[in-house]
C-alpha cells in the first residue's frame, strides 16, 4: 500500500528563477526541471503501488468551506480514471472526508465510506445516539484545587478574562485560528488597517527607545511594509503625524523601562510574573496607537494591580495610565492587600475558565458595564459589591466553583437599556465587529444559544464582577 499526501496546488513545483539566473534565460537540454521531476515522481509512485493506492488532498478551505485548487497531476489522474471507469466508477474511488473526526457519518453503519478506528469515540457514540461525545459541565460544577502551585503571567491573565471562550478553546487545544489567506503577488501601494496599526506600534516602540523622527522614518522605510519611492515617504509621514500626540504624551510621561514584577500568594499557591513599562516618576504607561478599547483597560488594570501589590519600587507612584489616540485613562493607587486579593480572584477565574467559559464577552461586557456604570449613583453600589467580592479571606485557594464566584453579588434586576446596548456588541447584524462575528471561539461555545437574552442575570453579574473594580478605580484624564 502506498499513500501520497499534500497534493495541493503547490505540487508540482514551479520553475521560477531569479532574473540573474541564466538557466531561465537560455534553457538547454539536461538543465534541472523541478516541475518535470515532480510529475515523474508522482507517476513512479502511482505505478509502484500494488495492493492499494491512497492520494490525499486538502479539498476545502477551513474558514469558509470553499473548494481549494488541486494539483494538476491529481486532476490528470482523475481525468484518466473518469475515461477508464466512467463517472460511477470515479465516484466509488473518491471519498470526501468530513472536517471533524466526531462527525456522525463516521459512526453510521449505512455510510460504508466513512469509518473510524477511534475506540473512545465509537464507544461514546454507542452510548449516546444523539452523536454528542461528552456532556458539558454544569455552571455549579466544583473542581479540586490544583495539586501544584499555579504559575502564570500577566499576559495570560489578561487573555483569559478578555475572552474566556477563546482561552477555554486554547486550553483544550482547539485550533480556531482560521487563517487561510493566499499568497500575495501584488505590489502594495497603500497600507490596510492592520498595516497602519503595526507601523504605528513600531513608531511607539522607537519613541520608547528614544529615537528621533529621522531614525523612526528610516526604520519605517526598512520595514518592508511601505512601497518604494515618494508614495512610501508620504505614507511614512502620515504614520508619524498620526501618532504625534500619543508620542508626545509618552515623552511627557518620562523615561520608561521594562521592569520585571512577581506577585505571589504568601503560602505559595499561585505566582504571577510579568513586566511593566515603568517610569520612576509617573508610574506605569500602556500606549496603544488606536482608540482605547475595553481590552486595553483590562490589560492596564491587571498591570496596575501588579504594580500596587509589589513590595519594592520605593518612591514610584502607584499609578497606571492607559493612553490611546482618542483619550487616556488613569488608575489610582489600590491598597496592597486588596490588590493581592484581586489578583488571586483573577487567577481563580482563569482556572475556572479552563473547565467552563462563562457568558463574559470582550465587547459586550465592556459595553454593558460602561453603560450601566454611567450613572454616578452606581459607584457607591459598586464599592459595596467590591467589598463583598473580595471579603477578607486570603488563606490560599478555595475550591473552585463558578456559583461561588458570583454568589456574593446581589441579584439586582439587570439594566435593560445597558443590556440592549451590549446586545449590539454581541451579535447585532448591524455591527460588523461584534463578539460572535470576530471571535470563532464565542461562536463555537455559545452556538444555538442566546446568553444575553436567555440568562441576562448571569451575564449581568459576570460583567459587573469584572468591570466593577476597574471602573471604580479608573478615571479619564486630559
């Protein structure tokens, strides 16, 4: 039996040569021919098989299911089979497999072409006629404390709380990064939104490194993102001008340096490491060359807790500034013990998200909290909620229960207007960059469910649980 895999449009190889290669200008008999060599190798493989021949190709895009181009040698082989055996004979030797190994066709006796050797899935299928291979955990499910001390980073904490669904899928090893872009064979004459953001980020990194405008312009020219000539110079000037105000704010913040930080439980159950962009005179600075979004505030808040929980940094203000192109937010000092308790709570939540992602969505939860907390009368309620959330128990880990993480919050009626605004950020057809449309993990974990409409109280509690302390300590600055 012989198998040949990877028969996509990249096989056989093309004979592309650089302009200075004379073999491309004046080919002669006996010159290397990668295309012909690959075609001959495929023919040799087909003729070498005796009992069984398997030819494999990724036939559809993983992002939208559209057909993908096959190798010309595979097309030629199928054409030969069609002429020899007819259309019915060709249909018997071609099998189009399903995307996932858990597809019901692999366990259907009537589908002879699809089968599985995975005994665990087959046993589960025999027990459950619905085709489900596991029962999702219930919201009140308990989990034992981790046997080994939990070591994580500030970045992982921010990722977990920014999108619990994505963190849950990543923890399970589900690859949902559906990047299936083709090769770029055109010359860029402008920058798209992502290219502009990356160029602005490079400029801000240069500002931190104390590079001047000419050095920054030279760095942009050498990055390879800009077209050559006057067009590239004009685009570089636009990028420098676009981050001018933000760069001035960064310079006014003072000299910054990357300072490592470590926050750990006194009894050693958890440990969080990271690095802060710190000014000895002004505190921590987080700058983003775009509008300040909820994920920026959340990352700044976690950095701020790490700063306030440190024993060192004598004389450094316990203050964190999150600056963007539109506005800037500042977090004022938090009591050291309170900061440690808040970090411990975030670590517990991160561990819980590995088992079950709650209805806490990046854009919808921030929109809900921002609308809900817009009234000044709510700040006093949030302060009381924070005291109930934190309590005063810091003796290591408690058993992780999702219901215990929210039972301390009052069961107030949710804000209908804030919920309506949050729904637009979750799955509104008028909002292109909503949670469901931009995050494949949210669409997977909450498919065929409407968490904001079906369980608004749960969404309300989780949103306030995360954003209550953030908005209590944050304020916009000039």
